[in-house]
C-alpha cells in the first residue's frame, strides 16, 4: 500500500473501531471488510498491536475469527485485553470468549 491508501485504511479502521459499542466484539477480518479492505485482517491486527497503551480506541473489542484473544495467554497484551473484556461482560476461558449478560459492570 502506498501512503495515501495506508492513511485511508487506518482512518477507516479507526473510525469503525471507535463505533463498536461496549459489550460487542468484531473479528479482525470483519473489521477490515467493513473498512473497505477485505482480506486485510493481518494488517488490522498489526494496527491494533501498534496502538499506544494509552489509546482511547476500544482495541480490546477486536478478536480473531474463532472468538479468541490472539495474544498468547498470560502475556501483558493478553491480560490487558482479558481484563477490559471481562469488565464489559465477557467470560474468557483460556482465550475463548463467551458473553455473560449478568456480569456486565457499568
């Protein structure tokens, strides 16, 4: 991708990401497709991985197509994502997500 398409890609991904509501998750590939770049799941993953730790974007709501956290278990990224998702009502067993409506913390 040249600079202009890269900027458009980032802008679209970040816009869609910013609109994902609390309690919902989206797969990397689905986010890429909605941004107008089908087949760019890995690039979405790279964007998420390189966001600053203090970002306000809900990066933690992006998971893989198997409904799993992509970070290796017990790494810093995994633990941060797991904590944020659990606060939004997700139950994580290993790295697999299931939603528990009764555990939403507001």
